C-alpha cells in the first residue's frame, strides 16, 4: 500500500494510499468500503507472497486490523512512524508495544513511552530533516520581494484545502491591501482547479517546486496543522497554525486528545511556540489580525524563531531514512528467540 511516489520507486501497489487517506472521525465513514477492500487484498497477497516483514506506517486502526492478520501468518512487524497514540487512545500504544517486533519513532519522547511499555523501540529521527535540507540546497534564486512575504499552506488532503483555503485566501487579500504583502500558496503540482479558486484574481502565486526556498524567504506562514508545520519550523519561518474539521470529529477529538495543543510544533516543544486557531476562529478577519500583530512585533517573531530552532533540534540529525532502513533489516534478521516471543503476542 502506498502513494504515487512509492509507485514511482517500484512499489507493486495492491492498495492506493490516496484512496484511503482521510482526516477526522466522521469523514472516515465514506471510505469504509475501500478500507475493507484494501485490508482483504493485502491479507490475501501476504498469504500468497509470504513476506519476511511488514513495515506499518501510521494509520492506526487499519494497521491494528492488518497486523493481527499478518501476525497469524508469521510475518514480522515493524512500526515506522508510530501512530500518535501518546496524544490520544493510550490503549493503542499498549497494543502496538505488545504486537510489534520493533517500533521506529520520529521523536525521542515517543521512544521512551514505548520502552516503558516493554517494546523494542528506537528513535531514528524525522526524515523531513533531509527533505528540507535537500530542498534548500537545490534552491534557485527567487524573485525579489515587493513587500512582506506570506506563505499559505492549507493542507494536503482535499477536505483540508476545502476548509482552510477560502479564509487563508481572503486573509491574504486583506493583508495585501493593508500591508502590501505578497502571498504564495504551496500546493501539489496538479491539484483540482476548483480547490484553489480565486488565487490568480487575488494575485497569489502558486508554488509546487522549490517550496522550501520560498518558505525560508517568507516573513510569516498560515499553516494547516500537520507535518507542514515541521517543514515550516525547519525553514525557521514564524507561523500561525490553523485547523478546521467537522464538528463531530472535533468533539470526539477533544474528548480523546490528552495534550493541550494540536500542532506538532507545540507538542514537540512541550509549550506554545506558535499560536493555534481552531474551528470558528479560522476566519479571514482573525487570520489577518493575528498576522498583522506578528508582522508588527519583531521581538515576538524572534522569540518564535528561537522556539522553532529548539523544535528543529528535537527532530534529530540528517540520515533518518538510512537509520530506519538499517533498523528494518536488523528486525527482519532477528533471532529465532525473538520470533517465537513475537509470534506468541
């Protein structure tokens, strides 16, 4: 199972990740038939091909079901990018710790959580560190600024863009008229045209390549909560994090989440480094006012940059993917004793 980039690297795709990817509890209901088909297809193919190991990346509920089936077939299980069970549903962490042969984490504090539960856990660091470093190293000269530069990152999923883009766009228009800002939106190379309506009329530039250089050149970003907040942090760019979902999903999430923040930047920092606007607070007027307050306060931006630098250090040194690959191979070559212990879980 994977996306187009994995397919380009030679993955024999039995299931398409983009057909299953969705944010929110209520939103997942429409994907249930596709999820069940993919689960059955992967189980059948594992029984036919008899792989040595399965590398399970995030997607906790799906992989909870898949891992049970693969364990019965004797497949060794490596969790890479462990689900964020430290934020919610702590019982899932116990299940993963009991069932996995090895857990590879992105953050040091995750490793300690799983080790306390008796798991074989290793922190390999975050691969986004290499992505950003390579993106900045390949950077080509950018157009000179005509005013403060504003980055817009409304999300990678259709549902996220649908909810975040209109208020981000309208805030950018207000800031351009009041402060002379120039804006760009980071988007996939070929997104559906309807998702970014009004961008050209508002004078907003599209950026699909060289995004890290553009982020490093900007003065402020409006970012949907997710991995993009870490990319923005690694570029040293002050940001305002936003998130809007269905009220059903938001209510369920609030009841389950055990940390006081939603953005990875604040969670990793264990303090509020960047402001968060959620649900009804995600309006063009509020975004414009918060952005102006930040643009007007150089000391506040400098404090934020210092916090972002601390977060960047927590993500580890370059080479995360190489370290993860070595750990996967090591787990596949585990001792017979380890295999017997794991098979009994």
